[in-house]
C-alpha cells in the first residue's frame, strides 16, 4: 500500500624528560553534563565534538577493483528510477521513481520492497541522507523547482517511513544534485540550481537561504591575476569536509574548488575523465577516488583526484546483460560491505553489484 506525502581529545599534559602523559576521561559523563567541563577549554572542545556526530563516509566500492559480480535488481515497476540512497539508521534503501511521482523504500538487509510514498505533482529526482545523532533525514530535489526535507523512520517502527518537515520551491530552476556540510553550528545543504547557474546554500534545519554562489575565481600564478568565471548549469556536487574542498560536475567539466567567506568558489584543480554529462558524484575520502556517473556514455568512471587519472571505467550501453546500462543517473555504495546500487534509468532498474569473494 502506497502512502501519500501530503497526508500529512583527551587532555595532554607535558611532564619531565619530554614525555607526554595522556589523561583519559569518561566520555559518557562529559556528554551528559556540560556543567562539569565548562571551566576546562579542552573538555569543552570534546563536549562540542561529541554533540556533533561523526559521519562514516569511507567505503571501498566493489566496482573499483576486479571483484565485482551482479547480484540482483530492485524492481517495483519503475518508469524513471533517478537516484538511490541508503539510510543505515532506519535500514532503508530509498529510490526516486520520477515519472511515477513516488519515492520507493526497500529493506537494506533483505532488499525486499516495503512501501512507496506518493508525491502528488512532484517528480522526485535526487536524494541526500542527513545522518543526525538520533535520526536520519532525507532531502529530495524535484520538479516544481522544489527541495523538500523529510524525517525517516525505522523500517520496523509503526510510524510512516517518511514524514514531511519542510518544502521550498521559491528560489530554484531545475534543482539537481545535493551535498551536505556538517557543522557544530548546524548543517548546510548545497543544491545544484541548474538553470540559475549557481549553487544554493541553505540551512538544513529549516531551508533558510544562507547564500548563493554563481562564480569561480581562477588565480593565474604567472601574471598574479584573478579571473572570475561564471558557472554554467552545475549538475552534480559532493564534498570532502576533511580537506575543505568541493567537487562540482557540469556537462563536460569537473572542478575541484574551495569555499571562503566571499560569493565565489576558488578553483583548485580541473579534472577530466572524458565524461558526457556528470550526472552523479560519489567520493571515497580516504583513497581520494571519485565515482563519476557518465550519463551520456552509460558508464561509471573512477577518477583519482590527486593524480587526475582515471582508475577504471565500468559499464557500456545496452540492455542485454547486467553490465549494460542506458543512462546512469544515480548510485550509492553500502559502506558496510562495498555493494553498489546503480540507477539504470532507461532500463527501469536499480542494479545491485556485490564483491565476488571467490576472486
């Protein structure tokens, strides 16, 4: 039965002979009471970090190496399955079925269909899961130039799988890829506002506009000049918070940029994986490999940011075998085991690939 959306550090002390004494503290006590640590700057820092949950984003997708095998496909009479994401806290696989105007939920462990959430008047496109301390939230970009946020509930709870928190459609023209920056002062959502040629930054809590960025600064070391270039139809975005960098995919180009207090990004590097429309980006922050959805060439390319080299390409055009695709629009990797879920859009499937333990 389908649901309808609108129904509403430890402290270090130096001692003699250049040794270091490490004093451990009870993190549970610290997390429960800020009163005990308010007079100690080091403990205050720990307390703040504990309140901002750590996000595990490291993965080793099976398609990066040669140990991949096809397992199955998630099928629910999809017409245009655009994106797929995982919520670990709620044990859900989430798929946007754009032309059927619904968001479809599967069990993460069994891969079985659970339910679908109808989105009247809205074709849902791209997804982003926000991992909070006590819950997971889902952001969706879609038609009607809209972004919406929903609270996700556990697969075994008696609550609806998703509950609408806020809905915004006043500032976008064809919003596409989404990314999140976590912070102690709150989380921020970055939206590829495609036909406004900009990135929109919003507060994740309530959708309040923070700022928009529509240009990229390019520094020329030989002439010491700074050139300001306009963005043209940003489509995909991901970020590396550890390094303070952002990857933005356009039709042909992939740019590594940094952000400061100005209204422009700063170009750090131009990357080339011979892609025809960067439909989706997924970054492994440890290996510095980025998985690139190459929509026009019907494949996923794996590019190393540091070397600028393509490590591997996966997929070909067609529909006769599991390794053939017709328009890859979205994908994700299960960070527990490296399984990869790929939206084979025009073949109307979500394909599941796993690591072949025999290789």
